[in-house]
């Protein structure tokens, strides 16, 4: 079973739509929302309608509890209270009844969910440091605890030492003898200077967590906020400066909610615990793309039957549906072994430590060439970047890659797609994915579709990291699904990758 775990959507319909689209691409079986579906954002009614139809289970957030009368809103500051009052006017009684059904915690297969923490979940206290997760571990027997609330991604781990520690957010597999406290971040109100929505996928079979970051239309969100007419401190929303580099330090925390100091002030009349087994599966509607496939299949079948019947005129009905050409990888694939220091056609190599880093091409057991990157300096960057590729807005591209980290590997590496717009500006965090947990084959795969936004003109793929050891790029493709009249063009290389000026610090500081 694969669960998508989202939190703190806060009535941001623009972010939720893009996250839901991303969830659909990742073979997710069920969606769990970890609370705070409303508050801050301008589209509470539209968002709640969407969540009712798409999310399988919820837990209660502090904003949700205050909205439906289960928590005293005096615990919030003035701006947050005004937002709650405005939000109540946008929802009907059925909406409020629906929110009142949310439990404080959910028990799943080997994991538990809450909005904030597990020792006193009705108080919605913050867990910002590793030591603050200890009461939650003491209150439960689950090895994996998953929350939201702070709007900041986090992993706290408790091992045999008994001393909790912080781990940089990254894909991981639950180790026997260790306990984890995971904060999935926020979909609708991401804190810090990375404005992309954040959520996680948990695979119960492999016991693995996968992190996801998703871009959304920030400008449309800002316009919707302004359209409400609310006069509020802008620090509660995404700031007006352009999206900052991934990994920059978060902004100073502002106090919006003060957790109650006594049980009588905590959320009341709530369901304390709900087992996910008791939540019936949501009835899933046939997606529109599947409906289209079925209709086309019916039409083709009809065309074949029609052709078997003699007619006065020889009309080939199937000729109106020509089969498209297969997808084509626009990235240059090395065709021979290349020693380190030799150029790789169609690729740029950037080494911050030219004495202790190298890139070459070798052969796999099937005699197929593949690039490899070797670094003996974890503090210096190594980068393999493709030539620029011309694209068009609204094109859908498919990214497909397989990595193999050798046993001596330590540090971080990521696959990036860099976007250039009509003003020749570089969007370096358009797509960033780190290789996940390895499969039985030993390979870590990245497979995803990306949609070129308005104004996008060029993209390039690059493998980038700071590490010690060896990593093999067994498979790397950038495919444009066949569409009439859209043939990608691959220009010549333009020299040193522009993205090398944008230091990648998401995981390697």
C-alpha cells in the first residue's frame, strides 16, 4: 500500500491541484491529510469540496478545530482570528459537520498520524527539536510517527543510544531498532524560502518514505488572496520576492498559535483515535484520460468491424487515426568508453576539485555505455550537464533515470532539470529529485512527467552532487511523448552550465 501524506493545505487550491496531479503520477493507493485544510488561504469552499472527493482520511488540525468550535480561537493572534471568521462565512453547515468528524490521530499499518504530536494531540503543541519528539515516542508504540503543523520538513530519529537526533529530509527506509518522527511540511503554506509545496509518500511494503516537492502558480495564489479584500500582515502568506534557491535558511518564525497550557483549553468533543482499517475505501471515479482511452478503443473496434463489411465506397476508417511515432530520447547517449578527462559529446562536465573528481564512460555487462561520476571531496561540487534543449509551453516531457550508488558512496546527489524562460532567466529548482531507496536490482529510479510552464523556452538535464565515492548513471532519458507538430530540437552546447552558479544546498551544506 502506498500512502500520500499531505498537510497544512490552508485553502490554497492552486497548490493542492498541482500536488494532487503529482500524486496521481506516483501510483498512490490512498491519500491522508494531516490537518489544517483551511486557514490563511482564499479558497476554503472550493478546496474542501475537492478534498471530500479525493482524500481518503483526515486528522484534525488546530485551525480546523477552531473553525468548527472545538478549540478556543483566543489561542490564535488577531490576524489568524480574522481569517477564521472570514473562512466560516465561506463554508456552509455541512462543511463544518464534515470537519467535526476528523479524529486527532490515525493508526495505520506500522505508522501513526497526527497534526502535531502524540502525547497530548488535542493541545497541538509544536515539535521543532529532536528532543521534543520524546513524549510522542513514549506515548505510542509505533516506529513511524508522521505529522505536519510546523510547515517545515523534518526527520527526528531515536536509535539505540536513546538520544534523539536530527536527520536532513531525505528518502529513507525504516531501520529495525530505530524510531522516526517525520514532519511532511506544508502543501499550501510552505515556510522558508522554498515556495514549492511539500508532501511525502509512504510505501508500507518497503517501509520507505519518499519526499516530494511540487511547484504551483504562486502568482495566481497571491491574486486570489488580494481578491478577498482582507487587510492582513503579508508575512502570513508567501512573500513577494521571487522563489528563492532551494535549501536557503527559513524565515524567522512568527507566533500565530499558542498551544493551551491546561487540558481544559485543549480541543474538546473530538475522536481521539481512528484506525485506518475502519475507514472505507473511497469510491474512485474513472479518470478522464482512462475514459478517453476506452472511447478510442471502442471507436477503433467499430472501425475494424466496419471494414469487414462490403461497402459501395472503400473508406478506410482507421486511416484517420495514424499511429504516432515512438518517444525519442533527446539526450545524447555516449556510444563508447571514455576515460576521465575526455570530453563527452553533448554534455558539459564541471569539477570544483579537478584533482580529486572525475567523470567518464564505461560499459555495463550488456556492453551498453553509461556515465559514472567519482569524487573524493564531499565539500566540492561535481556536475554533468546536458546541452540545452528547445521546448514549448504546455509540452509534457518524461524524465526517466536509474542510478547505482557504489558501497563507498556518502553524501548527496540529485537529478535536476533546469528551465530557461524567454528573458533568458534560469529557474534552477524547476525539477530536483534525489535517487530514492534502491530496488532489488540495486538501482534507484526516478520516473516523472514535467509540464513546461508558460514562458519556458529551453531545458537541460544535469546530475549534480557533493559526495565521496562512485555513482553510476545506468539510464538517463528525457523523452517528449509524440504529439503532432512538436518535434524537440537539440541545440549545441552553450558552455559552462548556468546552474553551476546556483549552489545546490538542499542537502549538502
